C-alpha cells in the first residue's frame, strides 16, 4: 500500500475551511440557516425543493409515476435548490428540512396547515401512504419492500459519501479509503445482483418505492453515470442489475422524473423547474 502522509489527529478537531475537497465551500460542521430567504410557492398542492441528484430523482420519479396512474392530487411544483451555492442553508429551506439537504417536500393540500417531509425515504413512504400506491398490499411483500427501501437508505452513504467522495471528490487519492469503499460498493452491487437474479423487481413481482430508491443510485452506477467509476468497479459483472436498470429506465415516468431539476448534461434532458405536465413537451427524454 502506497500510503505516505501520516496524520495524527489533534486533541480537539477544528474546522479547516480550506480542506480542498470538491464541496469544501458548502460543507460545514454547524446547522441552521446562513441567510434569510423564503422559498417560492407554486399553484399545486405539493411543493418540491430539490435537485436531480440520485436522492432527488427518487422523489420526482415517484411523483411522475403517481401522475401517470391518474392521481391528480400528486401535481407538483419542483423548485431547484442549487446546493453548490448553499441554497439549502436559506431560512426557508431549513424550515422544510432542518438537515439542509435536498430533497424536501411541502404538502400544502391544506394550506392552513402544510406538512413538511424531509429524507428521500420518508418522502417516498409519505407519498406511497397518501396515494395508496407502490407499496405491496400483501404484508410479506410489503416487508420486503420496506427492507430494501431502508437497505438503500443505509447503503447509499457508503456509495456516495464513502466511495464517491474518496474516489472522485477528495483532494488526494487515499488508497486505504478508496479500497475500503470500493470493496463495500462491490459487495452491495453483488447483493443486489443476486437478488435481482431471482426477482423481476426489488420487492418481487411488483414495481415499488424500493425500486425508485435504488435505481437512481445503483442503476446510474452500473451505467457509468456516477463518479466515472464503471470500469474501476467492473460494473459489467452485475448483469441482473443491468437488466433491471434498463427495465426501469424504459418507463416514461422514470424518464420524466430523471429530467426534473436537472441542471447539467444534455440540455434536451433538463427541466430546471417543473410546474406543469406540458413542461416536458420541449424535452427529448431518450
Ligand atoms: N439521507 C438524505 C440525504 C440527502 C442528501 O445527501 N442530499 C444531498 C444531495 S444528494 C445534499 O443536499 N447535499 C447538500 C449538503 O450536504 O449541503 C436523503 O436521502 O434525503
């Protein structure tokens, strides 16, 4: 192992603002707002404050799937929160998510008493319960759905905060960190691959919120869309994950959901803000 820089932690950690990492300008060890600024509110019952990162895409796919099923109460305004300039630390956003991370949802069905929901898994569960969709009715299948949903919520940070950070964003390549997280991410991909060899969808024979949570992360990873790590992680090995990824990617609602609040990549696949179903008309979603 080619480790060179030994580090002895001081007695008390202090904040080094110039750590040099990709997101050093927004990372900080304190919570709460940094500036007074209210959020915008549109005409629909659901107000989403988000960005098309994998965690954001989970929710826009769910909303588009609900609309595709005819749930007009799932109409939503999706506002973009550019996290690279710290919009997640405004007073308005912090009121909807005290954890200052996208996605955050405000349900204004009753405008006198709006309901806030933060954490992508909680938002998926909230919407599934509200509309009675995408969670199996059978208790055993539902248990499977919840298990995989929370598998993603627990595993994702090892992929994003662990592997993605040290492989793609850290200012120096640390062999120990990259090795540790590459091993874990490959293990996770194998867990998923073995499971999808026996199951059409994550929770069995039904497409559920568990697929919607896992697809934006592990589907993107095997397609080379995350951290430019496809070759490094030999993602071609996970054939069942590829089969499932393509199956979900073909769904029109998944294509629409992926485009919402996207501010990078091909311009024809970007819908910076979404306020109406017709907003998609100007995009090419394939
Ligand atoms: N566990 C949270 C994680 C959300 C999260 O990490 N969001 C990132 C973007 S994917 C974010 O907003 N980062 C901004 C920051 O950390 O300041 C969830 O699933 O909703």
